[in-house]
């Protein structure tokens, strides 16, 4: 039985990234694969009456981009968090005002999240502290995440929920910044995002997760990212199951290669999920085998 393309794109400037044929003007797509690439006369023969054809009007086409290392849910967070980047705030007072505006229509006890603050660009040239955040939000747990994701700031209510006190020992690899006189945590935590995430329910408001995921997915596709590697150190079996659900329901469109966190490899092994498990849409990360010349 003859096979035909599902979609044909013609009259395009196609940059193929293939040294044997660096440019073409038409491509036939079948399923989720570029099936034929070449000139229009050759490629149009791959279609039949059911094939959809699009004239690209001379526009440029390139293969989909691959983001080899990203943190998808950190990006998702931006769609429901306060924007505290240098373009949005210039001082700790600006951060406090942004928090006050947010809590004015947010139920008490609901987590308030902010992203991308950078102390270097703040007028005070320092991180906000728990006291700064308490002034703006005494009745809402607040977490602000540094642009590097290697630091965060919690207010007093958030610290209580997490269970961080004067007596709390620092986790391996993490640091709890403290008042020099009292030893009391000042709310600034370094390399402890994973520690926090293990101890609280996601601060994503109920009902907003899937909507934020879809927004993030659309943003990826809008800039041509059709595949990405999810490299979060806390990726465990539950995260794999979450990604499976989001892929099955079409919330995430791009192909996804998930790298398990080193601490959770035993979970995947016990579930029978080795490197390479999955399919083209969702796969457990596989390390590239080194060539002799790479060594």
C-alpha cells in the first residue's frame, strides 16, 4: 500500500543542517518525521488528495531547536510568580510593593512566589531578608528565588512551614544564612531549593498548574524548541509520572528527555525504567557514548 505525506511545505528557504544538501525549498512530513526534503517537484509527488499543502511564501525553515539542559517547572513557575527581575524592580521596597499588590487579592495562607531577583541590581545591593518580607506579607508564606536558582529567601511564616529554626542543621551542600549575633536564620538560603521542595506542597495555586504548563509549552514552541532535556536534580519517579500525564493529555507538546536525579536512580531501576526507556515523545535520559576521539 502506497504511503503519502500528511503535510507538505513548499516555496520555503529550508536550512537543512545537512552538509550534503544544505538548502532545499520543500519538505514532506509524515507522522512526526521529515519524510522527504528537496525541491518542490520532487516533494509534491509524495502527497495525495488528503495531504495538506502550505505555501511558505519564501520564508525560512530550520530544524527544530533542542534545549539540551533546562528546568521545565522552574520556567513554569514564572507564569504564576511575581516578576522580580531587574526590568521589574529596582529595590527591596519595590519587591515589598509587588508582594503587597499580590496579597491584596490572595487568600491568607496561600503561598506567594517571586522569581529572578538579583541583589546586584537592587539599590540596597543585598538580598532581601525574612524581615523585609514579613513587613509586606505577615500572613502569607513567601518564597523568592534568585535568578541563578542557587539562592532563595523565605519569610518567617514560610520558614516555620518548612521547619527551619535556630537549631536546624544545614543540609549537605546547603547553607542557612544567619544573624551574626543571635544565630537566627535570616531567611536567605543557599543551594536549598531541593530541600524546600521536598518539605512543602507545591506553591503553585490549585488549578493553575496545567494552565501554566500549557503556557510554558506554547512559549517553547514559539521560539522553535521542539525537544528539551529536563535536568532538574530532584527528578524522581513521581516527576516522571507527572511528565507522563502531561504528555498524554497534550499539555506539553515538545519532545522531552528526562534526566533522573542521581539520588533517585534506585527508584527507576526498581520500576524497570533504564536509560532510554520511553518513546520519542518522552524518554529517560541516555548518556551519549563517547567516541574515541572525544577522550
